[in-house]
């Protein structure tokens, strides 16, 4: 082949490489600068919004040292069997999540559930560290009103990393995780396998690191058809720890938001949170 043929081919190849590299950099930059919009999907409520639930509750507003205001709902019943601190997923607000948490109120438990900063009525600047410090603020509030060995931590999806962090730093009765992840980078790799997700992420949520320091019993639920947090991510998290007090319940055919519809979920919940 002559040089006159090779040179155009080389130029086209170089141009293609430059275009692909440019796209790679652009996509990586977009992931880095837009990750909060990708990770967190809050809905905002006006401060005048009035919650409506089926059970008695108190609305709380905590102000943090950096000026954030955290809105929460504290369901209270007569003679509770214990109290649950519930950490919800990455979308919505308490008007929805409070209704979901009422499932546990009906099982005769008090429930405290907060909205993260920028969710619902909560305000403040987001960072990974404030997820943890805000969570500890509510845990300390419960410790002032209940015995610590009556506190159950419950995390769902995004909230599983936060709940696991709290369990690693405190001594609750137990930790329950619904659709947990190994860490956020592991979830990100499943969606963007061609990008350096771990390097780009500002929010690591390393559940796999936290769980090693958890001493209380842990119950994990995950569905095999989960399209948001891969089942393999939860399975890897479970395999990370060899402690006898950790159980992993596989919900065959379960998706990310429907585990409550399965009998296996109810059987295990009734065992760890007996209603009678």
C-alpha cells in the first residue's frame, strides 16, 4: 500500500481517536459535575405543607451547627415495642416516605424518619459527611428518649449506607437493610462500566467498610430482579462479612420497590420485628 493511501487512513484514525477521547472526557466531566442531580432526586415541599398520615405523629425541625434545617416525622403510639430510625431512598420526600414507614407503626413500633437536606422541607448544603452527621443527630435525639437497645436502624436503598454507618458508630438493637449496595462506586460501575466511577464520585457511601464494624444483628433483603441496585452488589456486601449475626434474604423475582409484596419479606420482618 502506498504512502498516499496510508496517510488519509492515519488521519481518519487520529480524528476518530480524538473524537472518542473528547467524548470520554465530556461524559466523565458531566458525571462529576452533575452527580448530585443523578444521585439525588428530591421533591420539595413548602414550609406551610401539612402532612397527613393515618397514625399519630409529631413534626420535628432540627437546626444543625452549619445552619441547615432538617425536617422529620416522629410517629408515636402507646406502649411501643421499640423505636425505628428509618433512612429512606434517594427520591421523593416525607409525604411519601412517611406513609411507607407507617407499615412499621402498624407493627406497634414508634418510627422516626427524616428528610435529607434539599428533600421535602429540609434545607442545607449536601455533602457525604453531613449525611452521617445529620443521621447521628437524630440517633442522639432517640437515645435521649429511648433505651439504645430498643432502637432499630432501618435503611432502604440510599439509606442503607447511612444506616450502616450509624450502626458501626453506635450500639443499636439491630440493623435492617432493604436493597443495600456494596458501595456507591459499585452501583455506578454497573451503569457506567466504561468510566472511572470511583475516581469521579464525591459520594462513596462505603457500606462494605462500615459493615465490618457493626456488632448488632444485621438483616439484609434484596430482590433478584432489582434494576436500580444490582442483586450482585448486595450479595458481594454479604460475602464481605463472615459474622454469624448477619443474614441475607433473597427475594426471588423482587424488584427495587416491591419487596413488601412478597411473603418471604413479611415472614422475616415478623421474626425480627414481632408485632405480638
